[in-house]
């Protein structure tokens, strides 16, 4: 898949598109005050029955939690000159803490109907380190457009412009990530191993 990155002069359109998509999909922050790194929306799974690595199944009609990065979190950190938005280890630490919060919320009965966490991301290397399972996506026009849009968001919010061109081509592949409810509670819950 080619690594096209939107030019800087068109990125203001990404701000508008991001705001529209956030409203259209009713994407909400995981933390009530909006300060965290994870945002989400709940949706019904429309694909074929999927068996995840831990044996959990996600069936057509099940509720899944679609994960999104809170782009404002990155923007605020950059405005404050904090480097966590560029440090992979700090990013992983913050994201893991959010997953622990989500596991606590599920332990107390919130999101009882959620079968699994799901996302589409360019940050699949980080997701794998957080123990998400990674799946390739087919090379479709829709997925190429999603990759281009996501690369624009990365350039706008997450990476300094000079770092964008230094990332290996392989890291710019859009991948699907999954984590079952069972795996989340086991890995990030109070009885984590």
C-alpha cells in the first residue's frame, strides 16, 4: 500500500472532518472530564462471526466498542510542549492506564453488553504491544481512503511533520485491532496476570 500523506495545506479540512465524524458517530470520551487518551462509540457488529485469539466470539449484532484516539489530548500536550505525544513508551503507558480504567468500569457493570474492543489504526505496532490482536485489512478503495484520512490525523495531531517522512513504510499500513472483553478484563482488570 502506498504511503501517501496529505500535504500540510489541506489539513485544516481534517479538523472539520474530525469534528463532523465525532458528532455523527457520537464518539464520547472514556473519562467523563474528557482528559483521557481514549474516545469510543458503541455499535453493532455487522460482519461474519469472528473467533478471536482467546476463543471469544463476536457475532453479527453483538455490541462492540469502537476505539478512537482523543486527538485533543495530543493537541493539548503539544501546546504545553509535553513530549508524551511523541514518546512511544509514554503513549503506551497512558493508553494502558486508560485500558485499566475501562476494565474497572466493566467490572462495575458499565458496558455490560460490550463483547469486544475494536479499532482501525496505523498504530498497530503499539496496539500489539498492548496485547490487541492485529488483522490485515483488504486493499479496498474504502480502506485506502481511511488510511489517507488517518495519516492526515497523525500528521495533524500526533507526529511532528519532520517525523512523518521518517516512519518506515510498513508502519503506515492500516490494520484492524481487536481485544475481547474477556482478554481486557484478564490483562487490565484487578486480577490481571
